[in-house]
C-alpha cells in the first residue's frame, strides 16, 4: 500500500512538471493552467532544498549519485525517505 501511494505521488509530480512544460511550450489553451509553471518551480525549489539538507540520505542510493540527485530533484522525499527508512531498519537489525 505504501509503495502504491509513493508511485501515485511520483506520478502527480511528473504530471505537474508535464503541465508546466506544456504551458511554457504553448500547448495548452490560453487561460488554463496559468499557475502550472509556478507550482513546478516551487516543487523544484523545495526539492533542491531537500537535496541540500538530506544529502546524507540521498547518498544511500545504490545506483549512481547523479541519478539519486536527479530523482531527489524530481520527487524529493518520495525518493530519499524510503532510502533512509531502509537504512534505519538495516541498522537496527545489525
């Protein structure tokens, strides 16, 4: 259930970015989704702040660090929080 919600929220983040790009490219009708670029910009700014303050958790990703940084910029805590939880669980076991 938790994983399903995480993926749903990730899809909503991607939708926000897609709407912002479509609006900036002029693909959406005038007067619709006027704030989509602002919402996407705020999301990216918040996620950039998360990247700075939660970098110790971002580093826990088993893949490339650059990919983890990108995923954090796109999804924020939806990316690094499961990594932190998994690390805490492993630390408590061992």
